[in-house]
C-alpha cells in the first residue's frame, strides 16, 4: 500500500491552512496545519514531511527565515513560499533562501497542484 505524502501548511491566518489542508487532502495527500513557523519547527515528526507550504509574512519568524530553519533538520525538504503581497524582489529572496517555488495568493488550483507535485517528486 502506497503511503500518501505528508504536506505541512504554515500560515498565521487560520482560514488559509484550513482551506489549503482540505484542498490538499482532496488531492490525495495528507496535510498538517500550523499557525506559525515556530510551531512547525517544534514538530517532532518534521522529517516525515514531503513538502512544506508556508506564508512569507508572519509575525515573529517569516517564511524567508523559516526555510533555512527547516533545512537544518531536513536539508532536502522542499518548501513552497506563498504571499498575498507582491513586492519587488520578493520572488528572488524566496528562491535564494532555499524555497523551491514561490506563488502569489490567490493562486489557481492547477498552479498549486503542479507546484506540489514537482516538490514531492523532487524529494
């Protein structure tokens, strides 16, 4: 029996992880939601994640700061960063910190699915 990949979702807006988690589960993945970067870093099972999707703009620790922290525990963990705010140079910052993809909210279902598939297949 094939095990469904576990996707971590990090966003301080409670509606985003709830909606994304439901969507990701409907696509056949497992999903676990976190309300902060610190919360996912503290997860004892971090090495079980096949991919993490995180917001960039969060209090205390941003998604840009989260990526290297996650890579300290699991260096090959694919991280997709997302934002609702477009800022000049933000895509470059996201990719240079180690994220494998950058998406702008709202994104299409196809864009998200393609990004997740590439991330999980790269793992």
